[in-house]
């Protein structure tokens, strides 16, 4: 057995890949052995600077790692020379020169990565009625008169009352010292930015421009635990001017939500560090959308944000510790309204931020926004809405009643905890097909058009390589392995097939499936299958609990939300048993529904009132307290399910006959529990 003192554990973020390496191994070599993309074009001579990494300090309890700068070798002559000649940002090291001395969490900064994660959360093209919280009001103000000693601001307010009927107008203090200069610059003609959200709110002057200003902008942003997506929209026309996305930098503190809560609990400055990281990323995205849209930051006057409860709290600077255990108490569940400058966002000094309400302790403002976007509460059909991420959020209902719950699926669907898993980036396998006779695979990778068995694949893939397998590919390869008979309904890899195909490899006491025989070697192990089974069983059990509460045995329509939901094939999701049986023509990817809901609230304040009222009426189900959760979970470990029939799926897919295989590694606990119950 390796002595952990001479083989430290190294975890790379944001990919989540990890491994043990001998003391003295260059960080770049460790990254390459794990298939982590760290760019280097100088052959390790410390001249290109592309291989920069940084060490995350702190105690990462989930992984049993205490990471410190001291666990890297001291800066040597090569790094000193590079820093002297070209400059090395504070906290960065060159991974070709830095040697592993102890346990580490290594962050690969996304600004150094050309083949970075693909953030696939574009705005949809729906058009919404506009009733923004911001109005742009042009007025001509009376010039000063010695016989009418009324202040400039008071005459501005009088003009706004006369022309726009704002009789009781509040004014942001930051404008008061600037009113006179703006009025004179505009020659007494100005455009006032007036903010009024609720009907009972007093209107407030938050921005003032000289002359006629016939445009104003707002941002709608979905802060996901893995990715952040931002859209810049015109508040007057409603059009999306620009969109941008990035990886959530909090990944370096923990892949899943509970890991981040744990980091806050274990590190005194953990909350502050994660809040600062996400706000810095948001300000970077604001820069991006402004540059892309040709817009000044000062022209952004409103903003709407959504996120799951832990992202919501960390964004607002709230300690999420109470969400780490029962009763999962939110610090605030209702909508939050605040000046953007108070939470560290750099736009116009008067810009406002609206954060949608959270539904429950683990069903957040993102689920509320998705509900607003897809509208189960507006229809007669029984609709299931699922946002699959590290924590799956589930909404089920119709206009009569809506229920919501969450299930702790973990990061497996996003590539973490999978031996060859990675996030969606060029080079990642995203589509898989397996011949049921030969057991030979063919696949597609992100950034490459041909399939792996088609002419031109090798040439096209030379630029990106085949680096790992992302979430949609993981779903498809395991579903295809089941359809091809490589794994049983209980998820056991059939080792007897090794005599039939060299793709079936012995792996200790279990077997693996060889998907890509290259560099790196990409296999699907028994542990990988188990990780996906556990994740999908947790999700399906949560869905079944809501169906029980609704008193239904089937659903009429299914919406798969989020970036992951957008790119998984509904057929394979159903073969896996990730979602219940349904007419496949009524299973749709609904894209970044949370981002759409945020944009709806940005463009029409009436939607804010709608979702606030809807959230108050949603019944929240806590899966951990439901006695039938374990029963549903155990049944859902099977592919697609041990108990539930799938007639709609069976009509379009030939499902294998059931076969039970011995689980040599002793990982078949779910199967044995089912037998004992039967």
C-alpha cells in the first residue's frame, strides 16, 4: 500500500480529478497523468507561462485534504526568471516547475485555459410583455429664477410630477451633489431613471443623464453551483444584447454544495472567500457582456439574480451553515431587494438588484425562476420539471397544486467522482453508441463534428484530443452498456463477456468497459456505474415521492432544465431510469429555464409578483423525512427500475431481459436489500 506521506493526494479544480503522486512530482506531470488539461507549449522550460496554477489554502474535509502553499516546492530559478521578465500574478505558480510536497487542492485558472469548459446556457428567444421596474423619463426643467428660490432638485421633481405624475418621488443620495452639474450639462433637459418595483413602492430617482437618453439596460443572471450564466437585456425593447458564462470559481472550494458548506464550517474565512470569488466572477461577466454589447456599465440600472439556496446565501454574503443540516433553515426565503453597490457589484451607482424568493431549504430561487418560466402552475397537465445538477431540484404540479423537493444527486452527473469524468469542454465525449453484437463503441466529442468511426475524426480531434467523458456522455454510455447487455439491470459489469470482447477489462475483483483505447485511456468502471446508479436513484426517488403526494402514477409532460438537462437525450435518461416513463414526444429540454425566469422578472415586474405568490402556495416536501424515500431509492437502483413499468419507453426501445449477476466487489448492497425485502 502506498504511504500517503510519500504519495500525497492531489485534487484538481474545476475538473474534480484527483490522484496520488510521489513527492517531487511536477504538478504539470500529475495533471497530464489524470487527463487534466493544463496548457504548456514550451516543453516545461518555464518560458511560455501557460501552465499557471494556484493552490487553494484550507481544510477540505470531504476529501480529507489540508491544502497549503507549503505543500509545493519553493519558487526556483526558472519561476523567478519568468516572474522577473514577464510577471507572475500573485498566488500563481508554474506547474512545470512546482513540485508536489504534500496534499494539495490545485486550481487551474480558466483565464489560462484555451480549451476551457463550455458554458452552454444561452438565452432563449421568447418575447415577453415589458413592464420593467425602471422607467426612463425625459423632462425639461425650468431654469433658476431669483424670484422663485426653489432648488434645482426641487424643480426637477416638480417637472417629473407634472409630466410623469411622480408626485412623491424619493431620490438616491448619491445624485444630490451631482444634480446641478447634470442639469447644466444638459441645458436643463435631462432623462431621469426612475425605479418603482411594487405598486405600493414609492418611485425613486436612481440615475440622471443630461439630454435625451432613450436606452437603459439590465442583467439577468443564474448563479449555478457549476456555471454562471448572464444575459444583458434592453429594458426598453426587451432584446438580449449579449450573453456570457463562466465556471463558478467556488468549485475550487468544493465540487458539491455540501462540500462548500463544510468548507465554511472548517475555515474561519471560508464564507468571505467564497462570496468574494463569486462576486469577482460576476463583475468579470458584467465586463464581458458590456464589451460584447457595446454598453457602458453606468447604463445598467436593474439586475435580477437566481441561484440555489447555498449559492443565493453566499452571493448575498450570508453564512450557509444552517443549510448544512436539518431543519435546513434559510436566513431569508422571500425576495430580496438591494442596491447592487451594497453587494459589491460595479454598475451604475443607483442600480438595483432583485433576487427571486427561495422555495425551501434546498429548493432555491433558481427552481422558482424555472417554475415561472415553464409555468406548471398555469396548466391543466401534470408537469414534472427537473433541474439536474449537484443537487437536483424537482417541481411537479398543475394549476391545482404544485409540489417541490430536492434530491442530493451529487456531482457524478457533471463528471466528478467518475474515473474518466470531466466537465463539458472540447475533447470531452458527449455522445456514445455501442454495437450490441461486437460491443464496439463509437462516440462524438465536443468540438469535433465526425463520430469516432467516421473519416476525418482523427484529424479533427487532433486539436482537442479525447480527454474524458462529460455528463451527457456518462448517461449515454451507461444506458448503452445496459442495452448492449454489458451490465445487468442491477448495474453489474458482466465479466463473462471478456472472452467475447477485449473491451471488457478485469479491474481487481470487478470489470470495466474500455471506451477509448488512447491517451488518456478512458474506461467505465464498476465504481462509475455505481456512482451513476446512486445519483439517479436519489433523483427518481424524489420524483416518486412527489407523485405519491399528488396521487398520480404517471406524468403528462417532463421538462429537463439547466445546461445538463439541455444536452442529455431524453431517451437515454429514461433508459437509465433518471426520469419516470412518459411519452417521449412530451419530454423536452427547456434550456436554462432559471435564466429565462430571471429575464422575465427583469423585463416585467408583474412576473415578480406572480412568482412571489406562487412560491407561497407551493407545498415543500423534505425527502429526508419521508418514510418511503428508501423504498423508492432501492427500487430505482435498477435499470430503469425494479418495480415501475416503462410502457412508453418499451414501445420505442427494446429493453434487455432481466439478468442478475454476482457483484464480486461486494457493491451490490442495493440488490441484496431488495431480495431481503422481497
